């Protein structure tokens, strides 16, 4: 939904009230002008090249209900699908994913075996795209057998996570040599 709002140049929070509106110094005329200018800057609603998927049909149902409430249901395609069965709908684009990152030891062992498959899938189908993978498993950058361009530290609640940004280049279907990349970040969270 946020990507659609950006594509349509829709202001965040455009349909809600704010606490500052109750301040004695609040300038309602200036606020109304800002809101009017923001509405005029919006692009007309049109089909967007935005797709979403999740293995869980229940999560897809929730996403559809949210899209409906936001007035975006006819503009964005969502479907229940295993990640390995999804394919790009354009030559270039951005794929954003929150792959599982398990907490229990047996889950971590399963993920250590699955992450290289995820990397192979990206290499096989998403050359020319940028992949952004959000994970609490800090091993992902090494186990996926791809070279993240950036590793941005983030948190999911109190859990330390990373946003791995990977440019999927043409010809990247060959296995890259393990360079022993580390979790050392430079200032700004980038390597």
C-alpha cells in the first residue's frame, strides 16, 4: 500500500486527523491549503505494476481487506503463492521480502539449508532487479550466496535485524565465491 501511495503521489495520513490540530496556535487555513495542494498533486488511480504474495491465504485475505479500505484493491494484485513459484512481471524492478528467520535451533538449521535455494531462485528469475531482504537471521547475507550491496541495521521490536540490499545482475546465475563477508558495518550501516 505504501508503494502504491508513493506511485500515486498520495500524502501519508491524508484521511486522518492529527493531535496538532487541537493546539491553540494551529492555523486551520494554512493546513487546509496544504491538504488541498496535496490532493491536487495526486495521480489518478490506475493499475500499478505492484504485486504481493504470501504462502498463507489468511494473510492474503487480510492484505485484500486492507487494500479495499485504502481504495487500492483494483490497482494491486495479491495472491497466495510459495515464493519459489513466483516470477517477475517486468525486466527490472524491486522485490521486497521478509523471509522466515526462525528462533528455535531446528528452524535455524532448516533455514541454513533453505537460504541458498532462495539465492538460487533470485539468480534464476530476477536478474536485473534489486532484492531487499529484511531478516532477523544475520547469517542470511552469507548463506544466500549473493553479495549484499548494503546491510542496514534495523529492529523488529527488540530483535536485531538487517535489511540486505542485493543488486541482481545479469549473468548472476553462476555461484559466487564465498568472500567471507562479515557483519561489520561502516557508518550509516553500509559495508
